[in-house]
C-alpha cells in the first residue's frame, strides 16, 4: 500500500469510529433518518461556502455545512411543532428541498468560470481516494473532539435518549443538549461527506448502531461495539478498494457495514433471528407437549379410566400423533394399537410428570382467579409463573383448588391412593 | 411559612386550546395528595407545568416560596410509565441511578456511593434482586417500581407522580402505597395523579379535583363528595349514583 492509501485507511477508520458512536444515540432516539437529512442539507452549505469565499477549504465547508444542516434540523423542529405535519413528512420535505437547493447551487458553480470548481461534485457520492494528509489530520481532530464529548456527556446523552423530559426536570437543558447533539451529527456528516458522499452518509450512522444493538443490552457496550464495527467497515472498505479494481471506497464501506448488520441480525445470541427462531420452536414444542399431557390426564380423571382411546380423546382435544410419539419416546406414555384404535396410558414416570404439570397449571389458574387477595402474601417483586410458584403460596393455592373442586384427583406420589381400584376398565 | 407547592393563576395552552385555566392551589405539607379528574382534564399537564416542562401561558409556580429552577433538588418526579421506550439497552439499577444525575450535574459520573444509594432505593421498592435485569424483561409493575425507585434516588422533599398505579399488579399497588405512606411519615409531600375513584378515600389525605380549572381542593373527607364529583366529571361519570353511595357509606 502506498502512503496515500494509509491516509485514506486512517481517515475512513476515524469516520467509522465517530459515526458508530454518535449513530448509537441517533438510533436510540429513533432519529436514524436525521443523519440522512443532515447530509443532504449540508450540500447547499458547502456550495455557498465555496461561492462566498471562492476557496476549497475543508474547514470553511464544515462551517457552511453545519449552518445549513442545523438550519434543516431546526426547520424540522418548527414544522412538527407549529403545523399539523408529522415528523416523517417534515423529514422528507426538508431533505429534498435542501438537496434540491444544493444541486441548483452545484450546477451554478460548475457553469461558472471559477477554475477551482472541479471537485465539489465529489461530495455527492464521495471520493475518498482524493484524501490527503491534511484532510486526515483535520478529520482526526474533529473525530477526537466528538469522541471526547460523547465520553464526557455520556450520562447526559443517555438521559436524552431514554427519558428527555425527566432529564429536563433534573435541570439538564435538553433543548441545549439536543442542539449540541445535532451539531455533533452535522460534524460527523461533514467528515463523512468526503468519504461516503451525501447519498450514502446516513448508512454509516445507522448501520453500525443497528448492528450493535443486536449484541448487547447495555448502552456503553453498544457504543463500543458500534464504534468498532464502524471502524472495521471503514478499514475493510478501503482495503478492498485498494486491490485496484476501480471500486470506489464509500460504497464499499457501506456494504461492509451492511454485511456486519446482516450477520448480527442473523446470529446474535439473544436478539438475533436464528436464536429467536430456536426459542420460538422450543416454546411451541414444550407448550404442545404440556397441553397433550394435560389433556390425557384430564380426560382420564373425568372418565375414571386408566387407558384412553385416541379416537375418543381426539373428539375432545386437539391431539397430534406426532407429539404422542414424542411422549412415548420420552417414556411418559405407552401406546397399544389394536385393529382400529390406539390405546394410551401413562407409564410410572408419565403419571408423575402429568400430575406435576396439571398441578402447576391448576395452581396457576387459582392464582390468576385470586391474585388480588393473594398479592399481599407475595414478597416484593416476586413473580408467579409456570416456572416458579413461590413455596409459601402453595398451601393457599391448594386450599383454593379444593374449594373450586379442581385439585388433581390422582396423585401418583400418594401411596394411599390405589388408582387401579378406582378405575372402571374400558 | 411557605407551601411546598404553591400555584397562582396558572394557565397552560397547547396551540390555541387552553388545557388548564386559572389554577390556584397550595399543597399542604407532609400529606399524600391526589390530583383527580377525568381523562383530558389536564392532570399530567399540571404536573409538567409544576416541573417547568411546559411553557406557562400565565401564572406562576413556587416551590417553598421560590421558583422551581432554584428548588429542583427538592422535587422528585415519576413520569408515566408509557412515556419511555422500555426496550432501551440498560438495566434496572442504571435507570435508578439516573435519579442521582441531578445532584451530580453536568459531566460528573456516578460514584460508588451513588450506586449504593440507588441499590438501597431499589431495595425499598423490593426490586434489589432485579438490579441487573434488562428493563424490557421487567413486568409493568416492576417497571413502575423502578421508576419509583429512581424518584426515591433523587432524595427529594416533594414527589410528583404521574399515574403510578396504572397497569400495575395488585402487589405493586400495595407496595407503592406503602412507600407513599413511608414518605408521608418522613414529612414529605407527595402529589399523585390518580383516576381510580374507588381508592381515593383510602389512599389520600387531601385531594385536588380538576377539569381544566380547579373544581375543589382540601381534605379528602370534606371535598370528595357527589356534588364535586358531578362538577368534575360532568356527564362522563355515568355510574355516579352508585359510586357516590359507596363513597358515603365509607
């Protein structure tokens, strides 16, 4: 790699880092599109800065872009506040109006005689290969400033994202903080314009944050992951474009970030699609299993039989033979086939499992019926669920079951109960 | 002697529609006070106006005789539970810790003693075992307790609570009312936006009835009667005869 590529690499990594950090806050404030608006609104500012000064100076561009960018975000605030137009429409309006203005000015510049003009249009799609050492130094200063401010204002930004009006009541000026945050976003957008361009900049803000959200439930960790992902996509994009196939860096960076997002969405341990699918299947399987055990037990209890015919059972409950064979494999039931029907009975372990399941379900029913009366007996914060019925509630619930005549009649743990004697054979 | 919260000629308007008109009220110190009124009566707006979260069309609010800006360290706030996105990447203790932010001020980070204090507040609401639980994994009642603990972490003299009993389980409702009574014993003043008329006499020492303007205010047993309720709820309270009987028999 030549020296210039190294500069580009550092520049894109810094960009990814800072857009990843700020993107987290924008993402959590549900302002993902704001980056897009700011990027588009920056274009007229850059053009105006060039037209007024006639110089191609990154710092002046930043000032121009910041002014129109903040103006754009203020317009959105005004529109949503003082008219009946909702935020989505306001975003669309401002984005296209400012971008339109920018294009008009850009065309104007390109048709003028100013010899310096070439190069402004690179802001449309970005052209990171043109970055030189001074650009990168300037980017590094800005990125460093942004990271430092995000670090110092971390708790305030967290308040802004989670509960702004509470933050206001504590005495933090949320309007001021919002304006400051918008300025941060404008800065990162302006840094990014040279690399990714107006059109793709928004992706660098939203994508790493959205990907990072899949991996963690802690804001600070999310910010770290997003920063690393942003920096990595910058590096990967630049690296691939350095192979010399004439692929432009900005889009490659965006594609790299998108790949990371897709991978995160699929395989992240808690929130990822795959693990959610696995959990869903597991829950469904357990639910079906439980419902079958419950049905068989209840039927036997009601009809006073120890063996039940599948056909009879199916007239009253939705029974799947697939789940039954699963129960058989688990050794909970045995099935005997005769010429036209299947007879189902519980095994020794099956009886115990069935009794436990039915007991839990009915205790839970009692809890739901009498929650208001029993709640005071529950220690603070404890939860009654299928998996945990607090021990000291059990006697109360048992009393209630007897009262409602729904206690499970056949208790395999009770040696005094001799089930067989009470059974009328089918 | 100044009232903990003193409201003079307060009016609030959204766009052109007035939401609160000419409210005059002095909250009695050390009491549990219910702010009662129908939906859209401006109860939450009143709380937000006290906290300076909304521009006032006219009037003023004083906290112990001084503007809110100078006294905010004395005021704790429990917003409506639905007002935030609970799928935020954070855990219960972290939310409670936000109650310490006001005392910390800009830039300074919470220290170990802030964490300890926050944990104590979680303990008070019976949630210490959920400290590291992701907030979206909490039930509605538990989320409400976390919000209450956050306000406790503010260590205030006056607490403003917006519908703390909405959508919570019976156990949480009992736990919250127990904490409110403890606050009262510590001579703190608690204003609670509430709309369950059945529990008003049981929970509150005094009430403020509003429906855009103040209907009545004072000790619950003097103010909470059919006549005032009729004025507050107008035709909207269709069960009024039975409810008022119930109130009288209590």
